[in-house]
């Protein structure tokens, strides 16, 4: 997404008015609790997160459904953690990816003798290491932050490295909460219950599709309506020789035509986006047009996923 730094900066401020606090996160020294738990379901899209005011911007719990986990993470409960729970990992492939539009992100975590070293990147830049070791157990620590970034879209990735300091007894890493000055971007699959479908849609599956599935339609009256509170939405779809044109409107405005034809099949393509909108509630409607490119063999349209900077309504 291309962003105007000035416009996004103003929008981020509008979203955050009343939500920021200059207070620093507090921590307490406690006896380390045994980290016994169940495995975090990293494929879930139904987890809920209640934002609260953090030391920088809005605090999102580790269960925030717009965060993307990979690998194996455990989810213990303890009163010492932010809102009573956190996640930790100690195996290859464990990572957490967060996308947001804004200016700052801070990682809140537990530090203890059992914790090792994580690797963090911002916008695919040079990795930095973050050591979560401490002589005593400390909760809700700001262990790393981006500093002030240029207003716009950013991606932060936290990864398990399997390394540790000489005094540490383990290589665990953990996430308790994330403070974001801005709006978190989440990817929503085509089957999300908050999408309002009309007409005749069929669900297809393919390992190349986002989440392994997609929906498609090829008849009059087929549409999907998406309501969200935020500043931006991107539509991901398959492009191929079989697909035709869709009509898209934003907040009931002038329709635009989106051509899904491509000479070869292209999966999870960002075929259209709103651009940066005024912060607030918006409605996007995608409709089957029944028309096609001259080279196309069909008039179908499809929905693979939706990236939303904000939350679905």
C-alpha cells in the first residue's frame, strides 16, 4: 500500500485521540510459575482482544486475532501477566508477525532466568537480537520497541533463535502484549462470518489460496458487503484466464471496475484497495459485473482474503 505520510499521520492521530498514555508499564518481581499450558491454536480467527491503554498507544493482548503466529506456542494463565495470560515458544519455526499502520510498536514480555534470545525485524530490515534473560522474574516489561517510525504501513516480526546468554537456563521467548501507536492490520479469510454474501457463491479449495480456500461466483445478484471501522481495506483474489470483471463501491460512491483476468493463474493477488480513508466506519461492496476482458474465457469473480487496517463490523 502506498501511503501519504502526512495524511496517514493525521489519521493515526484521529484514531488514537484519547487512547494514549504517558504512563510507563509497571512490573513486579514474583516467584517464577511453572509454564504448563495448552498449545496456542495459531490458525484461529475467533480469538478476541480487548485493547487497553498501554505505555505507548493502544495495548493489544497476545491473543489479538490480527497477529499471525507460526510454529508452536504455549498459552499459560497467570495473574502477573497483562490481562492474565501470555504465550511462549521454545522450538524452531516459532514466530509472530504484526502489521500496522502507524508510528510505533512496543513488545511487552516476561523476563526470567529461563529465557533466551529473540530476533526482531522491522519492515524486513536488519535483524536485531533481544535478550529476555533476567536474574529474577519480571512481568510486563517493555523489552523492545521500534522507536518513532515514519507514519505509514509497517511489519514487525519476532522469531525464536534457539540461543541464550551464558547465565540463562533456557532459550524460551514470550509475548505478553503489544502496544501499538496506530491501527493493526489483519488478514480475514473469505469465510469470515462478518462478510455479508448475497447471491450464489461456491467455496473452492487450493493450497495456493490464502488459508487454502476461496469463494467464487458467476451469476447475477452475487455480491459481498464488508463493513469495517478503520482506514483501509485491500481485496486479495485469484487472477486467471477464467475470471471476469467485478464492480466495487466504497460507502455508496461511484463504482469502479476491477478486472480479474490474467494470462496465467496468480494466487492471493492484491487486486484492489481503498487507499487511505478517513478514520471511521466504512462499507465496501464487491459485485459480479457479468462482463470480462476480451481475452478472458469466463466472467466469474472470487474472494480469497481481505486485509483490513481496522476491525470488521
